[in-house]
């Protein structure tokens, strides 16, 4: 089967049919010719172009006038519609350059106004011209782009046309099975496509492909379905039955061709006679081309080669603007001449066809090479732009990341500063509170010290005055003088001990205490301290030493340590009898000696007794200086000391 142009025939039919009768068409022509250019004239011209697109040259002239008037008025709607009709008419005239130019002007307007159906119809015409000019590579690229664009926009009609175009392309380059797949995909969208002629065009594609594969039964099933569509449409609008005559001509021609494939000349003749009833001079040249080709095929099979050549001449006349079809029908002419017994004529036709094909191939290859170069340059430019965009995007991304990192770092620094400031404020508050406590303790210490110092000092000074008085003034016996001396001695000792304790406390706090260090036995030190305290306390205290450690060397100031331990056993204020128990233990796990003094005098929690406070603080500072711990709780003293 040699029919390549069927798709354009049916699509053009869909453009031309808008439901106008002959009378309406004549009225529109009258309005177009008599009305002055205004809104009414533009509306009438639009309807006329819808009703009479078969007159291509007149349609170009009318659409150009409509475009000029709409352009002067700035009416984007009629500018778009004029471009639409110019694309359709120029497509029928095979004017590739004009179609490209008008499509370039039409596309942005159609996208802006959302005229997607018109956009895809014109896009399909553009692709069909590429197919007619055998520029299959560009046609394939455009068809794929259209299909992808329609899918992205979810436009069913665009997807429908995209599948039709791809099917037509693969059909023309010989991939018939693949083309049928695209036609079937388009057919599956029938329920969502309103145009009857669009559906008929899809069925026409399918029927043509089956005829080319000589699957005549399948082809006739599709043709019957086309007839049903036509009958259904005509029954709904009988007044416009003539609009379907072109499609009926096509269907009858394809029926005849399918029977010719089976050598059934009788049936073929019947359908050719039927097709001749629908043949009128106003029909599309493409319809007539199909009819003439079928007639040529019929008479060639009958052996009536002269008549076959006559019809072939008609076909060649109508396909002069289509190189692909012209070459194909030229080969058919040579075949007929060969069968008719004119080998010389066939030779010259074959030779002419070969030369023409060679020249066309050179032009086509040159054009394709230029197109490849242009595509390469365009892609290279796009690639460079994309690289620049990528680099710019990378720079912006890195800058944003850097800014974000800087902002996060600033927030972190701010948070850290606030945290440190808060901690500093807390420390200041604690320090202020500590200072207040120290001031209070200092004041209390000074008050207590004043009392502790004045009391023995007054006693010493008072009794000293008495003793230094002349015997005539104060009569004192020897026993009284002895008691006074004893009181003075005790108070002087207490005063001296208090002063020494204060000095020791001051030296320990300032770190200026000097020690005489040596290795000594802490068990012996405790025993000596107990013995000394028993002698000094007499009956005031019962001191018990629980020595769980017989002997253990430590490194310390032996004399001062014994004084510290003795201070924990001697009561300076109370006359009550008390039981004091001192215990010495070894903690091998923590490598320390533990000393517990139960009921220790310095464990008294009376904060008003300054002497006890001083002795306790001196003991704590001394023990901690040598790495031990010192605690007072529940009337007992507990301290640890590292051993060797």
C-alpha cells in the first residue's frame, strides 16, 4: 500500500468542519466582501475560514487580512485565530517556511491564552510537513516533544495527536507494528476526545496501516467502524452530510484497495463506483490523490495500462509539492510502463527517479547535517548556559550554607555568651552572698573574739591590780593570793592559747604555716594525745582509745598533729563530765586512715563559742592541707589521713 498522506487528509477535514451549510457559507462570503473592517467583519471572517478551508489560497489571503486588522486593533484573540488559519492553509499548500514562521508567532499566544487544542492541532500540521519532506528525524523530535508537553499539561487531545504523529512517522519509515501500537494508544483515548473527525482520523491511520500490511480483514473492520461513525454523525446533523463526503471518498477508496490486494476486482470495482459518487472537484486534493491512486492500481491489474497511466499522471500532478509522494508515484509510473511493454520509457523514468532521488538525498543529507550542526550548537549553548547556571547555583548554595553556618555560629556564640553571663551572674550572686556571710561571720567573729579576749584579759588586769596594790590598802592572806595567782595563770593560758589558735588559723588560711615534716606513727600520736588529754582533763572526761591499728606510718608534722588531735579531746568550756571515744581504723580500699572522735568537745554546734569554732577550723585546714577530709556531724568528728 502506497498511501502515506492519509493522516493529513483527515486532520484537515476536522479543521474544515464546524457545522456550516452551503447557504451559510455564501452569506459569510458576502459579509466578508461587503462589511468594513471592524469587530463584526473579523467575526464573520473567522466563521468563513472555519467553513471554507478547502480553498487554501483564498484562506491564506483572508487569514492574512484578519491578522492585519487584528494586529492594528491589538486584539490578541483574532491575532491567534488568524495565525491558526494561516498555519492550516499553508500546511495544505506544503509551505514549510510559512508554517514554521506562523507557528513561531502562534505558539506563545496559544500558551498564554490556554488554547491547547489549537496549539496541538497546528503542531501536528507542522510535524506532518516534516514527514512529507522526508525529514523524519526532525518530525520524530517534534512529535516526542509535543507528546511530552501534552502529558505534562495533562491535555488529552495533545496526547491523542502526539500518538497519531508518532504512529504516522513509524508507518512512513516502515515500522508498521510499532506504528499500530501508537494508533491503538490514540484509539484508547476516544472516550475523552470530542471531535468525531479526530476519531475518524485515528481509525483512518489504523485502516491504512492494515492495508499496507495486507491485513485486509482487519482493515475492513476498521473501515466499517468509520462508516458507523459517519452514519451516526449524519443522523444527528443531516444538513451537514456533505461535509463527510471527503471521508466517505477515502473509506470507499480504501475498501477498493483492500479488495485489490486480494485480487477481488469485482468488489474493488463496486467500491470504486461508490467512491466516484462522492468525488467532486471541490474535494481536498489529498482525497482525490487517494482516489486516483486506487484507480491507477485497479486499471493496472486489469491490464489497461494507458488508463492506469492517465490516473497516475493525475496523482503526480497533485503530489508535486510532496517529494516523498512524488518519488513513490514516479516509481509506480515506471512499473506501469514496464508492464505495458515500454521498457525504454520505464528506463528513462527509473533513471529520472534515481537522479531525482540522489539529488534529493544530497539536499536532505546536507539539510540534516546543517540541522545536526545547528542542534549541536544549540545544545552546546544550552549546555554552557546550564553549566553557568549550575556554577552560579553552586556558588549561591555554598554562600547560603556559609551564611547559614555563620548565623548558626553567631547564635551559638550568643547562646554561649548568655550562658556564661548567666553563670557569671550566678557566681557573682553566690560571691555576694558569700561576702555577706563572711562579713556577718566576721562581725560575729569580732564580737565573740572581743568577748573571749576581754574576759580573761579583764580577769588578769583586775587581779593584777589587786596584787600590785599596797598591803595597807587591800588586806589579802596568803591563801587568797594563791587563788588569785592561779586564776590569773589560767586566764593568761587561755588567752595565750586563743591568740595562738587565731595565729595558726591565719597562717593556715594564708598558706604561710611552716611545718616540721617527718614519718611518724599515727597510732602512737593518738595514744600520746589521749594520755596528755587525760592528764589535763582529770576527772572532767573519760577518754577511751580503740586502736584497731597497732602501728601505721604517715608523713606529717608530728607535734602539730598531736595538738590537733588533743584539741578534739579537751573541753575548754563545759564543766560537765563527758565520755570521749577515739577510734583509729584503716581503709585499705581508699588507702586512708579513718579517725572517729565521738562526743568531741569541738563537735559542739554552738556558733557563739568562738574558741570551739577556731579550734575546729584549725583542725579542718590542717587535715585538708595533708590531703585528708574533715567532717563534723551529730556531736562527733570524723577525719581521714593518707598513710604511707
